[in-house]
């Protein structure tokens, strides 16, 4: 792809690649979707290459688009670094960063983390994508992602952030008037709240065998919804210990028998190792997440 491309065209290309739609890119850029489409067509004509394929699911980058995406991200980082130097930001971070995270982490851990990062780096624009699935960093869905298992393939940097713990819990209202739950055998007859079995996106989230429960009576693919179902008193279920301070009406059950441990991993694209800004941001995110996890688990 040997052609002179101005930064504004790359900015439009990046927005479409990230949003996977002209309308989504238009909202991000405050441009009319038709204008976004014309800009992409102009860029494709200048490069002599098709950058996107349109499907019912949206705009997916072609092989040529993926190659340009890597270059565009590096150009974006260079522009942001230059702008920060011009402002005299020094040790502060600036520009946009998009972080993907499973919704339990996004709902209960990241708010405190982001509050401190934003206070320390007011020129930083932080976007959190909270989805119960694995993020595709090669498609630049996010700049970095938090995962619950270490990836086995792909060109990724994986850094273990910390172990976290989960407990069996129910609301005080649900437990009131019922026979005490003193052993796993006593769980029989209690409705279990958990993940929709065929929507479990990572094997680390399949808790049933470890708990000794064979059926999920009330299910959601969202951790936040599961917590709220338990708070509503519909049954018992597994809850992240770091979520318990946010739901003081929930109490642990069988703490000596049912205690699960999982891990969070910070994932980045391998090419980002050379991007100083993202490396500094990853280090700050990791430090703040560990501190917030420790704080919340101590309160649980």
C-alpha cells in the first residue's frame, strides 16, 4: 500500500474498523454516515484496495484493511504522543483508550480503577466495553482487554493481573424462614442462579461441577444480572467476592466448602509492545486493578 494518506482519512478508517458500521463511526466522529462512506470509498480508491466487506453483521476489515489497521493504530499513537508533548503532559497520559472486559469486572472493579486513572490523567479518554465474551484484539475491538483465562494462540501479550475469589451466596431475604444450608447436600431443592449453559464463553466460568450443582434454574449471560437476581431473592448462586461490597444484602454460604479461585489476565496486541503510551497505560491499569481488587475483597 504505497500511497500518501492524510491523518484525517486514517481517523475515519479507524472509526469504521472499530465500530464495524458507518453509522457507529459517524456518531464517534460526529459525521453523517454517508460522508463516512464517501471518505472510505475515497481512501480505497487512493490505495487501490478494498478495505472493508459489508455483511449483515456490519463492516469487516479485509486482509488489506487489517494491514492498514496496524499502521493506522501506530499513526494514531504517534499523533497522540506528539499532541501530549506539545501540551507538556510530561508523565500524564492522554488520548483515547478502549478497554474490553467481562461485565463482572467492568461493573464492579473498573469503576474505581477508572476513577483513579481519570483523576491522575485528566486528558485521557477512557472507554469501557463490557461484554460477556472474548475480545478480538487483532480486529482492534479494544486497545487492551481483561480476560479470565490466558489465550493459547494469536499474537498477544498476556500479563497475569491477579487471582480473584468467588463464593456461594444468597440474599438474607431468600434465606429467612428456610432451613439452614450447612452442607452441599442442603443445596438440593434450592434454585441455582448462574450462566446460560450454552452461552458460557470461557471454560473458567463453568462453576457447576465444582459446586456440585447439576442444573441452573434461573440464568443470565451477565454477571450483573445474576447478582441482581440473587438480590431479588430467587435462589443461590456463585458471586465474585469483589462484587459483595456492592450487594450488602447478600451473604456467603458454606465458606469452608465452596470457595473458587480464578485469574484475570491483561491482553494486548503483540505489536503494541513498541507503543510506549500503551505500555505505560497497561502498567497503570494493572496496578490500579490489583489495588481495587484487594480493597474490595478485604471489604467482602
